[in-house]
């Protein structure tokens, strides 16, 4: 694996340690989807650790259909100007020019996201070529390792975005965690076949068998709508939570956002989660994933 | 040697890394999220994370006032990155309503190097640690823009910007010794906790 690092007298930028390091600092936090500068401000005030700038939240992408692309640079600039916390933005899978544009705009993290329409059904972006770090979605360990091999500095389990149904998020984080646990139980001569079955590089597979964890931070996403949902993800072993449509498609976004932040920090304290869950008003209406025809499932984009 | 554990503020950020380093160095380390947990510790690290979030959660869950009282009593506290911001008396570019615990007579600027693309790692001369230089990772890091008379500067970048300070029982660093594998600054902090 190579790394596009830049040496200057002031130091080295774009190294894996620097890219992965920002995700380390986001741990225990909530990253919130926002579509306007006002929403970004509400998110920051509620305790978001970062915001994801996009034109439409996944629930609207789902409802309105059509091709979903990178956001307008003016919208991203407006959100960057409104907040001091890190700003992330989404590029289409394989669309390395959208990623180049986002890097030029000075966002802090790029999400190569299945929520947008893929631009390449074969290749993901070669993320080692960028100074800016990337987060990528994964439904299982093999997918996570392929993304890390391409240079992803952070992984989020995909869930099913824009549904408010947490069941796919649960499935994906459980799958990744249990596949990691299974690797640690294997003897060293079994890891070659494990790498073949996971369709992932042997070196990464051996590293995970030895350490019992991914070499990058693992957040979870896709369907988190309540404080209890966020705490569920944390108890299942996520390092933090992305909340997309769940906040600004609900009755009282500011209060719900703050409540999800509290429940993420005190994920193991049911009294705090109970208090945070009171009086939040209406949650997003949601769609049961089981009712979605397979072609409309975003998690199946990416491979 | 104190028998009280060393706490790491565990509201948000990379507290797990600090806890692992402290344990690797033989110290007893615990996460701190509640006032009663703070009362048990003989020293505290405030980790990297988002200062706006750590500020908000520390006030929401009733930790801010006990933390200020502990700092006033002389508890050894070390802040890294967001933790440095939390210990600063003044922030030059906080968000509206952002508060700090204070204690260090300094002014800090958040995200002083710009967006994530400008985050970097560098070897840093640190006289209190001797040779070799400490490898330091700066992630959307703050810098110290002004220091009061009682503040000792522990490290500066080549352009003279201040990135590590000490005042009384408080330490602050812009960077993250917990993610580099060189734990001499953690040892420096533990020595101060033990001397307390």
C-alpha cells in the first residue's frame, strides 16, 4: 500500500496516521446530515461532532428518485462558513473527480457513499491519491477491508439510509463484529483461505486476526432515528453514529439531535437514555426495509 | 506513589487511546463521565475530540463545575488538542456560547492550521523530554496565541507557534502523543501526578 504524503518543512500532511487520526477524534460522537447552513448550526449547537453536507437527505433522495450527485459547491461553502466543527461531504462511488472537487473546496472528510447514485459499477475511488481522508460504507468485513485497502481512513456500516428502520444497521454492525471475532479464533494457516473468502488482502486479514479490530474507526449509519437506536449501535460496538434523515425529518430536530448525542455518550446507562427519550415529539415516519423492493435498497450499492 | 487511579474524561473523543497508554505504563486508568467518578481520581487527561461537544456535555451532565473546582484545588490535569482548548482561559474563535473550564492563562485559536487537508505530523523538540524529538500529530489542531506570565512554554513549531504549555499542575498540548507510540509525555504527566 502506498500513501500520497507531502513532506514540507512544516511537517507531513496526508499520512494514514493523520487521516485516520481525525476519525479517532470523532469517536463517541454523532455525525449529522444537514442540507442548509441553518441546519448545520442547529446540529453544531446540539453537540454534533461533525456534519455531513448534502443537498437532500436520504429520505428525500428515496422519495424524489432521480440521480443523486455531489452537492453544489455553494451549499457546501455555506455550511463550512456556518460551523467550526468538521464538515464532510458525499461523492458518488467511483467518481474521483467529485472527490477532487470536494478536496479543493476544503471539506474535512469525503464520504464515498452508496446514498448517491454510483458513477462506476466496477471500481471505487483510489483513495490513496488524496490528501483528504475518506469514509466508506460496508455491510460486512470483506467489504470494509476492500475499502481500507483502497485507502479509506474510516468505515461506517451502511444500514439502509433514509428509512428510519434500524434493522439493517444492526445486521451490518453485527456482521462486521462477528466476522472479526471469527478471524481472531483462526489459526495462522487458516488465514490464507479466510482472505480468499473475504476477498480481501491477506496482510489486512492477518492484522485483524492479530489485533481483533479494524485498523480504522468504525461508525454505524443507516436508519438510526432515536436515542435508543444510537445507544444500540454503541452497545453493539460502534465507535460512533451517523444520523441522516432521522433528525431533520423529525418533529423537533434540535431537541432530538441533542438527545441522540446524550444517548451516544451514555450508551450504557439506561436512565440517561430514558431521560433523553422523553418529549421528543414525532420521530421520522420511516419505511420498513422489508417493504423496499431489492432494487431500491441502497446498501446493495458498492461491493 | 499515589494509589488513586488516573482519570480520562470520557464524554467524547479518543479517550480509549489515553486509557490504553496509561495502562501500558503501569498506571491504573479509568474513564470519567460523572462527578462521582471525577472525585476518585488523582489526575485527569482531557482527550482530543470536538471541544464544542466536550464543553456542552460537561455542562449538561454536571461535570463542568466539579472539574473547575478540581482544577482550582490543584488536581494535575493534562489537555490534548480539544483538552487544551478546555483548559484555556480564553478562546479567540469559539462558537457562540462556547465555554471552557480554564486554568491555563493562555489564549488559544481552534483549527489554527485550517481544514483537515492541512493536518500534519512532525518531529518536535521538547526540552523537558530531552532527545530524541517527540513525534507529534496535529489534527485540526489549536495553537496557543498568547501566554500569561506564569505559563511555561514546553514546545514551539519552527515558525515559533506555541503548541505545548505548563502552568502549575496543568499541562496542555496541541497534538496527540496518545496515537504515536512514543509515551514520554504520558510518563512526564504521570510523574507529576505521583509527585502531587
